[in-house]
C-alpha cells in the first residue's frame, strides 16, 4: 500500500471513529429515550470549538485574522476534556427548556430551531468564534514531541489508535448504561412515558440524564475531530450533519450498539465518502446534493420496509425467582386429587393442611 493510500485510509478510519462515537451519543438520546434531538450537531460543534479555543492560546496573543472569546493553551488531553464538559453543561439549560414540557414533533421543531439559531449566531458574530471563517491552524495533540520523532503518516496512525481507544471507552460506557437499571428505565420511558411515570419513575430526570450524557459524547467526538482536521467553521456543522447520523441509526437499528455502528459506517462514512469518486456532471455541487437525496430516500425505504433496521434492538426479558418457584411448585403439585372437592382443596391450601 502506497504512502498516499495509507494516509487516506487512516484519515477515513479516524473519521469513522468520530462518527461512531457521535452516533452512539445520539442513539442514547433518540434510540433509548425517544428524544427527537434534531439539534444534536450543536453539541458536536460545542466540543470542537471549545477544544480549539483551549488549544490555540489566548485570543490577544493569537493570529491577527482570528478573533474568539477567551482562549488558553492547555496541554493534551485537557482541551478534549474541556470540550466534553462544556457540551454537557450546555445541554443542561437546553434540556431544561425542551424536555420538561415538550414531546414528539414539538420537541423536534424546537431542537431544529435551536440548531439554526446557534449556526446563525456563530456566523454573524465575528468576535465569538471568528464568524463564518471559523478557526484554523489548531495545533494537533502532542505534535511538538511526536512529530519530531514520527513521520506525518506514523503520527496519523498514532492518532487513529488514540481515537480507537476513546471509541472503545465510549462503547463500554454506553454498554454498561444499557445493562444497568438506568438503561431499562430509559427504554420504559421511551416506550410508554405515562406508564413509567405511574410506576414511580422520574421521566424528566431520566430523559435529562440521557440528554446530558449524549451531549457529552457528542462534545468528545467533536473535540477529537477538530484536533485532527485542525480547523472548524459553521459550514462544518449544519443541520444535515445531524440527519446523516440519524440515517445511520435508523438504517443500522436504533437501541442496538452494533447496529448503530454498522449503520454509521455504511451511511455517513462509506456512502457519503464514496460519492467523492463519482464523475461530476451538471452544475457544480449537483453530485453532492444528489448524495443527500439518496440518503433521504434510503432512510425512507428502511422506515417503510424494515423499521427495526438491519440489526433489530434486542429485547431483554426478566423473570423473578419468586415466579420461577411458583411455577415449579404448581407444576410439581396437581391442582386437584381424584375425587377431591375444589372448595375443600382451596381451603386446605390456604390453611396449610394439605
């Protein structure tokens, strides 16, 4: 494999790790909790912008063409941790406004509006995150020490290892949450929130926790991505990016970690990447626009013919030990002896005389 092919392959694999992490976070909100988080890309962008600002240094000492609020030059991995935390903090007021009273279509509309407002604010205010130009020349993690001893290709494979390590960590976290009572309560809230609330579950609290954790995973994925691509602008986080992740979740199968990973690799990674090799025809950008049309049609087709996705969600069934003992006792003891009166048999079982 040539140098260029290895460089391209490692780049695609890093992006795949980032997208899979982001999809698992969105599935925690949408697939587990039923939250129509159509503004999910905002939390990815929050993690990216935060990590960039914490890596570039103070704005006063930065480059003249970049203007942003605050800034610090923190060592690795603090910028990535900062992006994860800030995304979770931002999710608290958004969740408090949207999750307490809104459901279904209204929740989706509000989330989408918040995404459009955030993109517009970042674009219009040049002193916040450098406006439509965005931030660039973001230093790579440990570039000073590693690039002096490694080639650019070796450094990229090293970054892939770091991204894969974080992806495995997110998988273990989400898998742990899924098997815990927290995950089972989320599924109950998703399937029937009224019944879950009647059973004593705090529906708003559970949805809020899932929303914040999912946002933190989104911030982590954005921070890892921006440290790799070294630039971030409003054009990088438009609302179609959220729908690309949603398409991967729907195609793969929501509520299933393996299915979500499969759908994410198929749709946002392989499918959209493959369109780069199509011959260009028509006006400039026509092929890219048609790619999004095909993604939409694919999503509609899966919803229509296979709504459970390629890998359906596995339903866990629980049976109490008391029920098992009752069934085994009833199967071992005959209900009635030959010629026995039913009323006397029932009375004897109640008093323990039989």
